[in-house]
């Protein structure tokens, strides 16, 4: 029986073992993330001094009005932390976010507001954050950056800052956990690629020393200045990957703070929007980790695509050729899909997953959409982010932009 799934010739044997290697990589990255979240980071955190609380400046770039916007912004002022300020920033005074920000300014003296103006040489988000940093208090010791589409828990700031008391740690980062509100294919597709990124991200950061998510990052002010982050951001197409490259190049250390896994139900609604979003993430990977994008990532995407599509091809082709479904690699494809789905059985150990049954049934389709996003990055040197089209150089800097 096992020979059927293993295949009947040297080609199916090779595909079987290569496919199993890809499945094993996904599986062990997920297992590691579960262990890291439930044990490794908890033990590391226990060694920290809970009284560590340097003054922080929290920078929140805003554009438009995402879901639960007002509640999200106020969440940053309800943090259980003794000494901090929050700086909201938009690209223009006419942004739809401004009226809500002005209400908050009147409610809390710790809130500040900056207008950045239009970026011309870097990502608008980078430009906004650099403008906000010109408003920080002179005595702020830590810069914290976060997105406006998350609502932080009360302990969020304390947790993201805590590892910085270790001088070997340069930057800390959290991540987000997406909960589908409606169970649509688009939402589940977004939830899947987010989980995939999170597990790869945790393993890469722990074993490779770096990996950052721009939705939650913290760095000491002196390290920000020593690394020349402002100069880098003034030309870069993204905040987190460019900072990650600086940290890696300087042989510094980043830490994923698993207690800052922020839960949100603000998901992309369609498959197309998720493919475009994931394509943008891979484009940054292409710019800042080119060797990894060209070699292992390419082959993983290619192999996954071939093995997933092999099932319908083998099912149809055996009617028109002298070869059986098993000869054509159909069993290898089934084995790959089952192995991939078994990995997805581990995901509820990382966080809550509504519509989980539907999520499992959609696994082959979700993986194909992931492959489509990757393959599209071979055909372009541009990204579109928040309505702006950026043309990127080989090192991730912005060559030109079109609004």
C-alpha cells in the first residue's frame, strides 16, 4: 500500500522525498513556535527584572480609518506602564484619521500629533515615523513603533520593552494573531499566510538572530541612533525589513516577545487582496534577503506548487496515457497534502481559530494562493502600498514612486 503513495519510479520517489522535506520544514517550524510560545520565552522572561520601565515614546502612523480605529488608538493610552507618551502621525492634516486623533488629544495630555507631509524618497510609513520622532521627549529612552489597526493589551508596552534590559538585545518585536469574523475564503486565506509567516518568523529569529514585524517593535534610543536607522528609513521601502537588515549586518540580536501576540479580527476580505498583501511581504524579502528569496524560498514554492497541482493533473492524465494515477505521482501529491494538513492541525495550539473545519478543508487552495503570491514577485520590481506604487532598487530602497 505504501508503494502506491511513494510512487512507482525514480521521479515519483524524488518528488516524494523532496515534498516530505518541505512538509517537515513547515511542521517543525510550527512545533518550535508552539514550544517557544509556551515554554522557551516564558523561561527567558522569568529572568528579567519586572521593575524595568524606561520612559518610552510610542509612535503610531495612521492612515484612514481601519476597523475599531478610535478604540485601537485609545488602547495605547490605557497601557499599564508608568512613564510614556504616544505620538500619532499622518501624512496630511486632511487624512480621515485626523478628527478622531484630535478628540484623543483633548482627552489625554500624553498624546501628541504630527503631520509628516508627502514622502518623496521612501515609504510613506517610514516618512511618517521619522516625522513623529522629531516630536519625542528629550528624556525618552526607548522608541516603540506600532500599527493603528491593533488594540494593545494593558501589558503590551511593559512586555515589549522588558527584554531590552539585556544589553545583548537590540530590538524586540511582537506579532499578530488573526481571527476570522465571517469565515470567508478571503479571511481564511489571510489568516493562513499570517500563521505561516509567524511560524517561519519565530524560528528564523531564534536561530538566525533577527526577524521583525513593524506592527510592534521596540528599540533603545541609543541603538536606533548608533545603527543609523533614521538614515536607512529615509530611503527604504519598508520599516521592519530594513531595520532587520541593519540588525543582522551589525551582528545584533532581536527577540520575539510571544506575550505580545496581538489578537485582531481586522482581516483582508478577499483572496485577491491577500495575494497582493503577501506578494508585498515577499517583495521585501526579495529586496532585503535576496539569497534566501532566490534559492530555498523559490524551490519550496515551486515544489509545493508542483505537488499540489499534480493531483488534478494525475487524476485527468491517467485516462489518456498508459500510466496509472500512482505512476504519474498522484499518491505523492496526496501524501504532501495530508502532511501539510497535519501541520495545520497544530495551529489551534498557537491561538484561537474560528471556522477551523473550513480552514482545514481549504488547506490545498490556501497553499496554492501562497505559491501564486511568490511567483508574482519574479515578474515585478514594484509594490503597491496604501495606494502608492513604489519601484524598488536591488537593496530595497525606493527608486521612484507614483501616487
